[in-house]
């Protein structure tokens, strides 16, 4: 099964931290070093066996993000 996951929300709210901890085995303290996401960081992960997730980690610039995923 393949799913698209959009991580959207205010800059600094913890989207990239959440992605890094869940999918890239980051320790919580390592997220202190993350820099703000510009535009969209796309990645593909295989999760829980056969679940393919297309992760769209959107920056806080909502207009840019909406543009990137074709919402405007
Ligand atoms: N106190 C606290 N800090 C957090 C939490 N989640 C993320 N942070 C910190 O907030 C900052 C911004 O996180 P980031 O994941 O880059 O936010 P994003 O802009 O939504 O991707 C980082 O320094 C993180 O370490 C949380 O649940 N609690
Ligand atoms: Mg981010």
C-alpha cells in the first residue's frame, strides 16, 4: 500500500523533528540541530512491512507549500 503524508504547520512546531525521530532514528536531542525547512523536503520510506510512505515535509511558508503541492 502506498500513502502520501503531508506534514504541514507553523514553522518551528516540530514537523521535521517528528519525521526524523519516527523515520530516521533520531534521538530527541539531535533535533535541536535541525534548520528550518525551506519549501518541501520529499522522502520515501518503507514502514511497518509493506507500507510505502511518500513524506512531504513542508516548510512554514504556507504559500510556497500550497504552491508546491498544487493547491493554488
Ligand atoms: N520543547 C520541544 N521542542 C521541540 C519539540 N519538537 C521540536 N522541538 C524543537 O523545535 C525546533 C524546531 O523543530 P523543527 O522540527 O525544525 O520544526 P518544523 O519547522 O515544524 O519542521 C527544534 O529545535 C526542535 O528541537 C517538542 O515537542 N518540544
Ligand atoms: Mg521543518
